[in-house]
C-alpha cells in the first residue's frame, strides 16, 4: 500500500510540473504576443486609464494633446484642420487615423517600457504614454496650408538633410476637434476631405516623370546633357534644344524616344530606386502609387511612359524624388518621428533613421540639378526667382498641376512637391513660390 | 509551538498583505470594514490550530498553514472581484473550520468495524440526488441549490461522505458494494448533466480503490468505460460540445463557445511573468472568474509567479496528506487520507488544467481558492480528516 501511495505522490509532483509548464507557455512564451493582440479587450480599457502622450512638432509645439475636463480626458488639436491630415484623429467611436493611429502604442505607452514608468504604473495603477516629437514644423505646415489656398491638392515638404517630413498638407481637410459632430457631413462632402492626398493620393506625374527618365538615361550613358533633344520632327530644329533645356519645354517626342533607348527594365529599376512603385516607409500608411511592369508594356505604351502616362505617384513620392536629386543622388529615408519623449525624461532614440541610399552617381544628379535650374528659369517652370529654387512645374488638361523641386539651389534644404487638382502648372508653381518665400527663411 | 507560530506569522503576513494591497488598489470607494471578514477568517485558522494543540491534538505541522496560504490567495482574489463575495467566502471558511475540527476528532477515534458504515454511502447518494427536488438548480453544472439564505452545490459536501464511505467499505473489502453505490452516484450526476462532478466522484473512488487493492488495470477499464459513456452520450449533454469546441479551437466561435477560453487566455497572457499587479488587471472581464477561473484571475494580477506559488502549495499540501497516509498504521485511516489526497489533488489538477487550457473546463471550483460555500466547508472537512489521520499516526 505504501508503494502505491508513493506512486500517487510522484504523480502529484508530475501533475504540478505539467501545469506549471502549461501556464508558462501561455503567460511567458505566448504572453507578449497575446497581450498586445488587438482582440484583447484590455487594450481598449487601458486607453481609459492612460494619459495619452502628446504629438509635438519639431520644436516641441503641441499638435495633439490630452487635457482633463470635468475629470475626463479629452484630445485637443490646437491647429485644427491645418494638421488634421498628418496628425489624424483618435475617437473611441470612429477609430484612429494618421500619426494618432500609426503611433498608438507609443502614445499609450505600451511600446517602450522604462523601469521608472513601470514603477510609476505599479504604484499608481495609472500609466502615462510617451510624447511623440515629430519632424513636422508648425510654421511650415501653416504656410503650406495657406499656399495651397482653396484648391484641392497636397503639399509635402521634406528636410533634404534628414528626410524628415516638415509639412504634409492635404486639402480639403477636416477639423479633428469637431470630428464627431461633422462626421456625417465629411462623409458626404465633395473632394473627400478625409483622404490624406499627401500620402495616399496617387496622381499621374505628367512631365515631372521626365526627371526619372532623364536620370535613367544619363546614368546609363544613353545621352549627355549637351546632346540634342529631338523635340521636333524637323531635324534642323534639333540643334535648338539640348537635353539640359528639355525638361520644361514641350518635348514629349524626345522623351518618348529616350524611354525606348533606355528600355523598360532599366527605367523601372531607376524609378524603383527613387521610391516609385513602393510605399514610402513613413509611419502612417502611404500609397505605393503605380509603376507598370515591363512585360505589360507594348511599344506604344512604352513610348508614352516618356510623358509619365501609366505611372501614378503620391506627392510624398515626388518630394522624395526631389530630395534625392537635391542630395546629389542619395535617397534619404522619409520619416515623421524624430524621438519619443517620456514625461520628464530623456528622449528615447526611436531606432536610428537608416542612412540615405545612393541611387545615382553624383555627376548625374548634379546634371539633373543643372537641368532643373534651366527649367526654373523658363516661363513654364518659374517658381523661385530670387529664392534660387530649382524645380519643374507641369499641368494640363486632364491632369493635375505639379511643382516638384528644391531650394536653395546651392545648398538645398527643402524638397517640395505640390499638387493642385484641376489646376495648372502656374497654380502649383505659385503655391510653391509662396511656400519657399517664407519657409526658406525659417529653415535656412 | 513557537515554530508553528512563526510559520503562521509568515503565511498571514503574506495573506493579509495581499488582501490589504487589493483593498488599497480598489480605491477609496471601499469601506474599510469590508476587510474584517477575510481578516477574521484568516486569523481563525491559527486560533483553531492553537485550540487543537491545547486539547492534546498532534496533527501534521504544515497542512493547516498551507491551507491558510491557499485560503488567503483565494480571499484576496475574491476580494479583488467583489468584497461581498469575499465576505460570504470568509463566513464559509469559519463554518468550514468547525466542520474541520469535528471531522478531525471523529476520524481520530473511528474504527472501521464499528458505526453505521452504509449510512455514509446513503448520505452521499442523497446529497447527489437532492438538487432536482429543491429550488435553484438551473443551467449550472454542478447543480446549485438555492435555499434563500444560502446557495450551494451539494456535491461539495457529498465528496466528504464519499471519501469516508469508500475508506470504510474498502477497508472491509466490500468492493462490489462500493462499486454499486458509486456507479449509482455517477449516473445520478450524469442525468443532471454534471460531467465534471461525475468525473470527480469516479476519480476519487478509483484513487482509493487503487491504494486499497493495487489493481490498476480493472480500474483503468472503469475509467475508460466512463469516457466511452460520455462520448456516446454527448448529444444528450448539449452544454458539453461548445465547451470542448471552445477549448480546442476558441477562434471558431470567439463570441460564443470560445469566449470564456479566449478571455481566460488574454487574461493569462496579460499577466505575464509577474502580473499586472494587485488591482491593476481586468479579471472581471473573464466570465466566472470567481468560481471556475480563479487561477486565471490569480495569473493576471500576480503573474506566472503567482500561479507557480499556488501550484506549489497544492503539490506540497497533497504530498503532506499522502505522507499522513503512508505513516498511518491501520488500513481505514490510511484509505481516508488517500481519499482526501485524491479528492482534493485531482480536483485541483483538473480545474487548474482547465484554467491553463491543458484540459477543457469542467465547471468545478479550485479547492480553497474559488468561491463556493459547500466546497469550502467540504474541503475543510476533508482537511480535518487528514489532520485526524496524521494525529493518529503520531502526527508532527
């Protein structure tokens, strides 16, 4: 009988060990994953107990803050509709968008845990989220918003040195402070004010795609900047236009021929290197745009690619093209977040921003910079004037007005893409001019 | 005596600390007098042991302190969920301590040959058959009896009579009689759709029978037959299929059959290694956390560390009862202690396994932890039996 009792004793210990192993599986092995599963109702409840962190511009000015009114947390957006788009909204009823959605975990403080915040949480049962220091600049954003006027469209301003997004404007916009009252109206409003055109708008790039075509041709040695551009069917006219002047003149024929010479595969390769056809790796969701596959291109469609037909790109993507050319062929990594800031603590590095990627030889990029300067001088491209901006404007029936460029010319700081729906080159260039006029003073 | 008091000092410092932390975490809404119930119940345990020692009783040194530790985890967890439940549980603990002293004194003197042996079996059967004839019941399995003043599951008390009955009759080798009575009890429970309760009764009996006879194979056949019967009869047990389905694949019906399992899993996962901290979790999101999923509530706020502590307490508790059985000199007390170890140990295992998703949930409470008036009284009475046996064996 005693031996049987001892066997039961051994069984008892084995059972306890088995249970412990099983509990450890769910709590320790699978725990972190399941705890952050969006279907875990604790996440929603956590929000009510967390003082959500603030979204700040690059100088620490608040873009979204939580204030307490009558004991209830309320999210306030001091800049209203100007920052409606990049910052987004956060509503228990309507969900989250923009940076509020993309940085939800950090703002709630579930992303990074420091020993101090953990201790505070243990002692008070309450958590404070992290403040997010963005690369946005409240002033530049406000000017970009004004520059666009009442037109539907978007502006993206990138800091050429870092790849940080200084401004990201989309019009028409919405006021996140009054979201719930105006929701039904916003849903029905013409011009889709809830769509972030800067990141998610996919537009035909028109002649701004010539930048990519010319970069591909120059880097493969197909043409030189001083070679003649066959803009006209009359051979004697060729001598009049060189490639360095061809960007902003009516010259579709020449670029159609250039695409044929470069070839579909090479063109796609260079366009992808510029970041077209893939979503830019910014924190909120951004569109990939569209880049045709070489196998889908017959001869006619390949030629038309020279005029940008068949391609779609977002303002962010074209601003990235401008920034890459401005950096002399290095593509910077676009981003919105500069640092995470615990309350009363040291900024946390949010991983290093990856270094820029060289995609073009310096001479090629310098060549296109020179060509852009020619374009800016020409009547169709004029944007900068005394502000020494290099850029290219485009527009026409059935396509939006564009300005893509950078400034100042000698040591570029800002890369800009402006798109004006139902507008022309002049409207986009005018907006860019207004923006550079002011922004270059604060950023320089 | 002094060592024993030191042990209690440790256990009660922990237990009252836990209840106090939970009280503090519940915030200023909670009236401080709500604390008196669990604190009085916890202090009663060393008081009762002191009284037992004074009267010349020499039970196992560790069993009561271990039980006090388990009770304090349970009371702290219940207090977290609802101070009202904790107050009722505390009252049940005090009643259970009385039952414990009574059963300890009784078993210390009982002889296998004398007394009304079959009456224990009859009492067991009556308790098991009772619920359909009394108000209450309803959808719960095990069935609940609601007498207005108190609502309880008679099975919690029936287990005590079952253990005594089995030990009595098997010590006198009346195997067929035991088999018949237990089979009747199991059938009665199955008719009431209480598969978990039927399994508990069966496993307890098989455990005692194994110790008494040493015949593992025929007993395994009995267990297999039971499993086959449940499998065949499962269309008649409509609550069983979603429960098993919810265990195997909770995502197939996350809002229905899988809901409880998923909420339990999220609670365990959110607890992690050291838990959310007392009062900082959301065990109230888990359905039936106070009865069926108490270990999950422990795991959310005290983490894997808390679950490990509870499992260790159960393992040592069961080992001490088995030790009392081994050191008993006569067959009857030995079988009584074996029955106590199997009844409590097996229930703790099966319910804890349901909590950590090793097995489907059976709907039974965790011994000494979960809310349940009859179970607390019954399990403390079983503890009394073990204490009496250890005293008979020369105790400490």
